[in-house]
C-alpha cells in the first residue's frame, strides 16, 4: 500500500513532539499542515532522484516504462536496459560488430535482434524495437517505495527549521539535515529499509 502524505506528516509530528522547545505546535497559524505536506513532497522528490541516479538500484525498475524506438533514435531518458526487438530480447553489440550485422541483416535472419546504444543513439537490426527507460513525473502524491517512508519523514524534518536565527532552532535544522544526508547515502548504497529519525535534544 503506497505511503500517504497524512502518514508521513503524522510520523514527523511524533518526532517533533519528542523534540521539545523547537518547532512549536503543529497546525497553529505559524505551522499549517500544508507546510509539512510541501516539505514531504520535496523530500520524496529528492529520494526518488537519488534512486534514479544510482545505477543498479533495485527500486529503479518501479519507474521503468517501455517505449517504442526507431533505428537511430536518440534516447534522452535514462536507459534501464530492457530491450526487445521484433518481440524477442535484444542482444547488445559494440558499434563495429553491429555494423557488420546490419550489412547482412537483409539477407540473413540470424543477423536480426542485435542493438547498440552509443551515447544516446540507439541502433538495431530488425523491424521494431522497444526499450525500457526511466520516467518520473511528480504528481502531488508520494511515490517513494514504502520501505523508504522514514527517509521521507527525515527529509521533511530537515526542511522545517530555519537555517539562521535562534541557535536552538539552527541546531535542530543541522541535526535533521545531517540525518537526511545519511539517508541519501544509504539509498546510494542500496539500503532496503531506512532508520527512523532520532528526535533533536538541545544541549
């Protein structure tokens, strides 16, 4: 079941309540719930961007879609590696090896089904091709995997404190920002779950 904004905001509220004399009362005029929801969506975007920027991350596949491409098309979206040519799994080749196959593709059916991605240019032997690419579009709801809900909570908390002014609030900002940096590093390392953020304790 996908994580929701309400779930993340409630979890963040519990951490804030355990961090005395910092944020204040949630939903008072100074801290409307929309503030926490916007921070949660921003944290969600950062987490997904980190997943998509990590080659081989097992959760990248969640954002993979198949697109039809023509011979010589430029693929601008991140390439995820799934290739089907004429309905069968494609076989990657170097540019030189593919050129040899292309010269003979019209006369030998065994030379069909090969491809090469050089730079962003996709070439292949065969009639039609589909490739898996990564596409992510923010849509106003959380899209991080459920396993990363605590990362979204941490990222939310990293945004709600001022970066200057009252020393205690600045310290709280630094505390949660440091935790979120650790979260992003864990994601880059392929973590399957993320720890809950620890409350801020002044002094």
